[in-house]
C-alpha cells in the first residue's frame, strides 16, 4: 500500500515488539478524528505508546505532534488540565481554597510590581505556618 509501511506492533502491556506486523500510516495528513483522539487520550493521561497504538501512528510521530501542540500552548500537561477546586474538593473546603488563591494572587501581584518573582515553595511554607496558627483556616 503506498504511503504506509509494515512495522512491528508494540505490545502496550509489556512495551516489547511482537512479531506480527501491522500497517501504520506514514507521511499522511492527520484527520480531525485522529487529532481529537490524540488530544483526548493525552488529556486522560494515556502513555505515548498507548496513544500510538490507538491512533495507528508511529511513536515518534505521536511524540512530535504532542510536543508541537504543547509548544504552541494548544495542549497542557495532563496533570495541569485546570480542574476546578469545586470539582475535587467538598463544598466545606471551598472557603479555604478561595482564601489560598486570593492570598497567592495578592503576593504574586505584589512581587511582580517590584520586579521580582514569587517563590512558590517559600510562599506555601509561610502560608501553612500562618494558617496553622489560625483555627478557622487550618490547612493540615
């Protein structure tokens, strides 16, 4: 078949090559369905090998495509998908999260106004120490 090459199939469970060959697309344009599947699987946290097997593209092509999308800002890392705290925390903990976000935003703006960057770890450590002293905003 023109435009495709026989390559060995990767066994996603063990990461080893099997002797069976499959036809994988090569040097063809991506369809909208393939791109949607790539993005969906990536955001779900699938490994690159699994994505390659599902989409039917070589592993190196998957890696390159994801790298391009991440560089352009079209795709974020799976662990930074922007989940709302309201989706992951029970409602009784929302005020604590809102207090933390407000305090962090104020400190970041203040740091930026004086030409400095806010050190996140230092902020979190200081915030935790302050909140441990206050009963109503205890973090731990």
